[in-house]
């Protein structure tokens, strides 16, 4: 015959369920954070490359301007 759980057992079970729900919410939050970091790191090398190209173009422009000032 099945016995019904006592009131204390039901409270313990509810506490465990609440703890599990809290842990699952924390895991979901961390997973979303990791996904954001993955996206950020995927585009970081391209940002560095474009910054390098922009810096190179700026240096070339400065050299051309410097040469034009002293040649004319």
C-alpha cells in the first residue's frame, strides 16, 4: 500500500523543486552570456583588420599631404 508523504516531506520536495528551478534559470542566463561572448569574439578579428586598414590609409594620406606641402 502506498503511503502519503508527510507535510515535512512535501516541504522538502518543494524546496528542492525551487532550488532546481533557480539553478535552471541561472544556467539559462549563463548560456545566453556565453552565446553573446561567442558572437563578440567572432567579429573581433574583423574589427582589428578594419582598424588596421583605416590606420594605414590615414598614414598614406598624411604622407601624401606632407609630400605635397614640401614639393610645391
